[in-house]
C-alpha cells in the first residue's frame, strides 16, 4: 500500500500528509464456529500459488514396512498375509507395540530431507504428526509412552524438521497431517473425553497446512471441528496463513475446507469451482514405506509428470507422498523421483507456479504436452493469436515455426 502511494504522488510530503490525515486500519474478520462463516474465509494466496507439496507418512508402521501403513489394522483383522508375516519373522506373542522401540530414526537428518524437498521443487510439506495408530512424532502429553520422545528415537522428529526447514528454506511452508481417529490405543478414549483439542501442536509448531484425516467415525460436531477451526482462523499464531483440508467429519469432505481432497488420489479431470488437492503416492500400493515393493510398484517420472500436468491444469495442487524408512531415510528410488520432478520444474516451473484461475485473461497461455508428436508438429486448437503472438518452448532458446488458421 505504501509503495502505491509513492508511485502516484509527486510530493513525498503530500504522501506523508495523506497517511496522517487518512490512516489505514485493517479490521480483523471474526469467524464463527459454523461452516457458513468458516467457508467465507478467503484462501491464503500462497497455497494457490505453491502448486506442489510433499506428503510424508512416517511412524511405527515403518518398522515392519510390510503391506501398507494400515499394518496394525490388518493384523488385528487377522488378514492371512499379515499373520503369516508375523509368524515367519517374529517370536510368539510379539505385539504391534513392540515395534515402537525399533522405530529408531538413527539416520534421520532433517537438513538432508530439507535439501531433497528443495531440490524437488515443492513449496510446502505435510508430515504425519499422528497416523491412525496414535503414535506421535512429537512429545504429546496425550500419548504417554506412545510417542517419538518416550519410545523409539528419543527426539522430537516433527519439531526438528520444522526448525530446520524454516531456517534453510523459508520459501517452503511447513504443514502437518493429523488423524482424529485412532485404532486400538487405550489413550484414544481419553482424547475423546478431552474433545480432541489440537491447539497445543498448532501453538508449538505453527503449521501453515493442517491436513486432517480419520474423520469417518463421527460427525463434525463430535470432533468439535468448527470450534477448532474458528479458533485457528481467529486467534491462532497462524490465523492469517494457515490452510486446512476437508476431512473434519462425516459428510464434510468435498463440501467444507480451505481446499478439497474428497478422496485419496482425487483427480476430477475438469476445472473445479473450489480449490482442490490431489494427494497421491509414489508407491502405487502404500503410503508408508514397503520393503517388499518392486520397481514396477513405483510411479515412473513420466507418470508423475502426467498426473502433475492433469492436476495443475484443472486448478488443483499436487501433494506427492513418500514413506521414509524406520531408520530415517528417504529411499533412493523416492529421492530420485523427487529430484527428477524438481529438474523438470526447474525448466518448466514458469507454467506451474503462481498461475491461477485469476490469470486466465493474461496474455500468456501454457500448453503441457505429455507426448512428443511424431511429426514434430503440434496443433493448439483453442489458442487465439495475433500478429504479435510468439510461440516458445520452455528450455529451448531457438525460434519455433508456427502458423495460424
């Protein structure tokens, strides 16, 4: 606002006088704990411009690293492959909780992770603070002896990454995944009694993305979702910049939230009226790390870029998931995919970052071509050209031949 005044004023004194006579006040908007009020909050612009995020599913399930991150649930349900896996590899009576001391994270280096995220071209990350197993990656007072400080690594895994990421790459926004629901943790009943107050980790870590999950057990009133979100948007330390997804109770997904995820791997294929996100995973069959995954189980870089192009062109953000190992590493195959994505974005990012639906009237149109035409010619049927029109290919400096019809 100050810059605009100076731009249009001839006298600096006059400009200063204008500020004195006509002071500018920003009246904070108050949001009530109901969806009509919460949905009226504008989407913070950084999220719409960021386009690419990294999702991280990490927890005790990373120790067996078999099947999927739902290992405990499948084991409790006596799924044959999980029961056989336990019989073959662990002593009789071995329980899921016994995996926790083996979740060591001895090779966890937040600086290396931050470097990988930066190289990937991502503009925000979302780390699983607590998955459905109830184990937290930080010293939660509601998860006594079932958190990364009390058992396993003996450190605040979440806090270490938040501090490092903000210190090294302040253009990458830090976010958290948080499951409302827990499977078999007896302390979960105490959490129910406490009304699922999640403001404590917001005050501690100041996440700019809160990615809620595990909401299917009950309605939003049961989870006290609107009360939490009203506090988040009004009084939290991130009230101006935070964004939230849509998983806050039965019937809420795809209807309420800063952005919609609707379902995992949501990719509608058409331009949507509300901001949305495609959360997808590099391992086609699991969100957590799997030791048994084969090469063909991972997305190729072409498949990843195809999904990115489809998502961005329809107004969505892409949240690319990777599952770290129990000892704190990002597997080489996943690191390779992330770095390949970053290399592509380094050339073509102009067509991805910061371009929103509001830019549809701008004089530049970007075409994302997924397959190179065999005759080296490309027909763009909907582009309106003039005598001043220029056709360029990002990353290629030589002029291109083109004609209009």
